[in-house]
């Protein structure tokens, strides 16, 4: 059926990527170890044009669909039916980018986020902390130009041919010197997240987007300040929206998704 075909976005799909070794492998190891429901089963997998959806019982989660359309034939969605969520999340180690997207969705459905109800949304946080400062944005977001108006300097790290993007050979320097970072959760899929976090250790950092793992590992072990992800509120509505290719913002506006922030503050409360 047409609705199951992969018309994938390509922020990282055709670009050279870091090998799954060292810090990137350790990050995935830690995220999988933080799963609250690793032994629950995959009941349903849907591959949509923009998002991958996984359902386990009465829980669902998303991750961004990445990878070229030629990868569709090797997508392992059907093989993951009935697998444990830990087995499915282990696709984060896979060589195929599209399968890693599936692994991220499995990881997300097996987490138990503790929301910080008092935290502003991701854009407000980036505007607040980025005003008059040097900001790095990893991934091309709709709010980038608005943020640029408030920042002293804004560096866009994006592999697509996007206006005003920073040359890739200058990325490490920008990350090491910046004050604020807004990073797409898909950096996990491109095997770049641990590297970017290591370089930007002095900055205020927000990881955002549908793929963002709402795991305390990123807050406690990697010093991330805010995880701005999403939680499925309406299973059936999300299923239909994913197949129809709705954006995350439209899924949110229609009540299918709730935006969810985890902060170091909410993490500390959960430990009490």
C-alpha cells in the first residue's frame, strides 16, 4: 500500500557517518540499559513518510524516519513484531539508518519519562538562554531564523544544502566555543550525539524532537540540561497521523502527542 512506502527525509541519510565505536556505542549501551520496560513486546510497527511508530500494549512512541528510499527493502519492521523492546532497540547498532530509526522508536516506547511540568517549551528555553550569546543549532528547525535574531551569533550545523549553514569542517570548533546548543535527537541516529555532547560540555544544551530519548542517562551522565521530546497521548490518532505523513507539530495540535520536557530538576525529584 502506498501509505507504507518510505519517502524519507534526508538530514543525515547520504552523509558519511561516524562508526559505531567508542563514545557513540557507549551512549547507546547506556540508553538501552535505562529502558524501564525492556522485556515488553513489540505489538505493532508502522513506517510512515515522516515518522516510525511502535506500539507495545497501551503505549506508543515515535522516531523520525531517516534513510534513503532504497533502504525500504531491508527495513526490519515485520521481523520485529513480537520481539522484546530491548531486541528492537538494539537496531540502534544496525548499519542501516532506517533500521536505526526503528531502534530509536523502540527505545522511546520502553522509557518512563518524568516530565517537568514547570519547564517552558524548547524554543522559549533556547531564546531565553541564547539571547546575546553564541548558539549552535544541530539540525534545521523552523525556529532557527527566529533564534538567530536574538543570538549574538548562530551557527547552523546541517548536512543538507541549507542557506547559512556552517561548513562541516568548522563544526567542532563552533561546538567547543558556543554558549548554547539546540540539538536534534536524530544526532543519535547519525552516531554523532556523544561527540557533539563531549565537545559542547561548557554550553547550555537542549536535545529536542520526536527522536529524543527521554532518558535520565542524558541528564545525569552527559550533562544535558533539557530533553524536549514527545509522548503519545492518542494511540489510534497517532497511527493514522503517522501513515498520513503528518508532522510532529500537527500531531501535537490534534491532541495525538503531548510535548514532554525532562530536566535535571525533574530527574532529582524522581530520585527522592
